[in-house]
């Protein structure tokens, strides 16, 4: 799996791979929004 | 004892460096093409001159080797990477200087190195009125530097050169996605091209949503994607990302630069269907933990200082700057002086630590790299266990990075060495800033930014910066990007060469 050839990357696995990475970045943004919400609520 | 380089080594280094410089010159056809379409005749002439000089220098260097391409020793490979960078630096600065947007050649060199190393600091003049061809070249060299100039040369322009992998490793790349280095380099570009298309499309749509004309929205989308995915941080306007005043645009950029800071091995694992890797990967887990902790610390500090009075402000200004620092991108949605004057101590500590930690190994990001932070943390935990627990309770320490491995002393020492070198470089660069008359905090901030190739600025990097500090920053950006070893190999080669004669 790790050293599969270049031609063996399917559209499906590439699309799912990209979506997984986007989801990972999305989790960070959501975590930041949650932290901001808590700080905004807690500090004031 | 250092072995002086042989005449054969020097000729082989010249051959490979020349090869890379030739293709770097050919790439100047891109801004030339944009300039012709936009009828920017003067920049077209400047880039054509730069291309001619690259071709002359590259072919000239290749004349030193006759016969089939040579094999390279490990040290010669490292030196070839370092030399290629230096020659491309000078070659890339020539068209910049000819455009007339730089006061001195040193400033043009600074911007070229800033682009290649994906730092993003700039000394360009009249940035808000640059020709499209110049902006395209600025973003393109940042993207090129992020993906690796050597990777590009290997993937498209070479035919199985035997010294290829040695130079490749010299550019701080150690991923071997596929058994053959040329195929690996091409795989890196397949991943990058997929993201280039998708990221440009998303940024184009975001640009349209804020009222840019379709053609301009496309160019801005392309430029900003290249600056984001390469974790470069250049922008076509002086206000940087703040220019767009759009949360949608900022969100697209955050996704692009966060994904751009991931390890290429991780991209490849996910592209080939190994999605479990994202849960287990030591580097990614470390990055997510440190990012969350630093965002919490920074946001708390900003909340205490009452700098931003709502959640949107904390996310769009606080989080964006912090994650931009952690991924070593350098996009800004605040002005440089605001960081020093308004952010307060806790947020400033968070952002400086974020810059130093950096993104992932084998990515476009700089800094310590999350992998090394994770390894050092695991080594620390292991040592504490050995100290506190009975001997029978202490087993080997394992980590997962694309495969499970036992953490040995050599891996931990190697990670610690690079981290110490980074810290020492930041300390030295801060001292140079202090010698130039700047206060400690701005000097430290700028030092962390250049060493980790971030590009956030506390306002020190201007055309008025003393020349010796500009030279220091150029060298430190280079050393930080190549992660010391290639540069040490070059210094060792020069030293041994001088001493041996």
C-alpha cells in the first residue's frame, strides 16, 4: 500500500484522501472557534 | 577528519548544480508568458535577460563534466543542493533587480531567498502596483521552493541521474514514496498539482464572492493558493491577507496552508487509501496537540488584553495569526506593529513558540518540525519512566510514523541536535537584531520568524534595516530551510579544500 505505483492511485482514494485532510484542517478551525467562544465567555 | 573534495567531486557538483540552474532558467518562461499576455514589455525583457543568464551559467557549469552523468557521494549531494540554491538565488535576483522594484541588489537577493525558502518577508517597493508577471514570479518561486527546486528538476528534467537521491536528501527531503527517487519526485508533484487545481478553484470562488472580476479572481486565487500551500505567505498587496476583508477567503487560505504544512508522506498515504494513518501518525497528532494548546494560550492572552471583543475577531485575527505562525506560513490579518503593541505577553509567547515549532517534516514548512517535537517528548517520557518506575516495568518506547518503530537513542539524539541548532540560530539572530539597535522582543520575534521560514514580522524587516542584518537574515533563511546539514557540508567542503591545499 505504502509504495504503490503512481498509476495505481484511483480518483476515489485521492478524493477521499483530500477530503480527509480538509476535515483535519476543519477540526482545527472548529477547535479554535470553540476556544474563542470559551475565552470570550470566561474572560468577560 | 575532513577529506578535501577531489577534482572529480567538484566537477560532479558543478554538473548537477548546472543542470538545476538550466531548468530554473527555463521556468522563467512562465512570467515571460504572463507578461506577453498582459503586454508588460519591460518585465518580459527583464525575465528574458534573467533566463539567458541562467542558461549561460547552467550550461557553463555542465561543461566541467564530460561523459555520462556521475554518481555522487552523500556529502557531495548535500553540497550540490546547497550550491544549486546559491546559484539559483543570484540568478533569481537578477530579473527582480532589473524590474526596478528594489532599491539595492541586496534587497532583491533578500526577496529571492525569502521566496525560495517560503519565508514570505519582502523588501519590494510599491508592492500595490506590481506587474502581474512579477507577482506571478514571486508566488511561483515560493511554490517552487516549497515543493523543492531539486524535486522539480528531478521529476521532469532528468533521466535517471545516478546522483539524484543524494541531492534530493540535501534539500531536507527524505520521503521515498516510491522505490525510485524520480518516481517519488513525480508523486510529490502529482499531489501538488491536484491541490493546485482544487485550491485555486476554491480561492477563485472566494474571490468571486467578494466582487473580483473573473480574470482577476483567477489570478488572485492562483497566487494566493501558491503562497498558502507552499506556506510562503507572499501576497500581491501590502496589506497581505487583510486586503481581501473576507472570512470565506481567509477560511480557504487556512485550509490550504494547514494542508500544505502536512508531510508529503502523509499526503501520499491518504492518496493511496491508507486513511488510518491520520489517527496514528505521531507527527500529525503532535501538531494538532501543540496547535490547540498554543491557540488556547494565545486566545486566552488576547482575551485578557481585550484586544478583540468578539469570537469572530479572536478567530480571524488571533487564531489565523497563530496557526499561520505554527504552519510557518506568515499570512497576516493584522499590521506588524499591532503584534508588538497590542497583543500582550501571553499571546506573543504563544506565537513565538508556534513559529519555532513549525509544521511537518518533508513538507513546505520550517521550524523544529512536529516529528522532532513528538520524538523528544516521547524520549522525555521514556527517561522519566526509567527514573521513576522499577526496571521490570519499563519496556521499549514505540512511535508510529507511517510504520511502527522503536524509539532508539540515535533518533532522539538526531531530533534533539536539530532542535538545539534551531534554538542557537534564533539566539544568534536575536543578538544580531539587538546589535542593530532593536528591542529584545521584536528582535526575538523576527529571529524566530526568519529561522523557521515563517514571514510574520514585528516591523524590523524594511528597506531601512541595516545591511548586515539583511545579510544575516538571508543566511539564516537558507540555513533554516536546508536544515543545517547541507550548509555544514558546504562549509566543511570549503574548509577542507582550503586546508588540504
